[in-house]
């Protein structure tokens, strides 16, 4: 299987605004967020769909998702944090963790045409980063 963009991020070939990393998972800001703080949590093993992960790897991923969700809840000043597992855009298992206040915010669509504001993402990543 060819390396996905997420595998290239894991390998350091493509930069990302990382906020959490351990030996099994990586979490980084989505540069086309549904809402501010929208974070992608991925396993370091390239498996196409979340549901294809071995049970042990699935549990490790969900534990990372929980850590990130609690961090976003604590620091993003929103009422809720939700998760979405869609898996259409990148052939690498990933969970979107999204802070939001209303169901409309959670169900909003990403604006893929918008250029990321590097300064904004750098500041937000520094705020959310696990240290």
C-alpha cells in the first residue's frame, strides 16, 4: 500500500500541527476544520478503515481520542466535543474530534478551498499541545 498523507505526516515528510503523540497514535489539527480545534486522531499503523483495526489497536486509538476530546473540552471553551468517523477522504483510519456548541456547528461542512492561516494554527497547537 502506498503511504497515505497521514503516514507521511507520521514519518515527518509533511508538517502538521501536532498536539498529541505516543508510540501508537498521533493527533494533529485539521487544516480545514469543521470548527476551531477540529483534531484528527490517527493510529500510526496505516490501516484504511477504523473498523479494520485489530481490537488492541482500536482500543489504543479510542483511548487517544478520549484524551484529546477531554483536552479540547477543557481548553476550547465549547459546550460539547463530538467525534466523527467517516473515512472517505484519506485511506488511513482516522477519527475527527470536534469542539462545538450547537448541532449545526457539529454538522457543518469543511471549507476545503480556504487557505490555512499558519500563525493561527501554530498558536492553537501550542495552546492544545500535551506537554
